[in-house]
């Protein structure tokens, strides 16, 4: 055993999260399901390429009307 070893420390936030996981064991699965709704998506790269091909170049000064 190391003589310089400190006692194990857990912050209040870590203790709270540990207690929350014990109280609600389905929490991590629910978080992953929620993430899948908005973030874990397959991208349609051809659709993105088609969308970007229709971009119009912006004027140097946006609020200036086009000259004749």
C-alpha cells in the first residue's frame, strides 16, 4: 500500500449522479434514446450536395440594392 495514497474522493455532483442512476436504472437508456431522436442520424450526402449546389453568392454588402 502506498503511504501517500489519499482517501477516495467523490464530489457532490458525482454522488448525486450515482444516486440518480441507482434510483432510476433506465436513465442511461432513456438518454441514448433521446439522443438518437435528434443527433444520431444517417446523412444523405447526395441530398446535401444537391442543396449546396443551389446556393447563391452573397453580395459584399448585404443591405445594398443591386445596381442597374
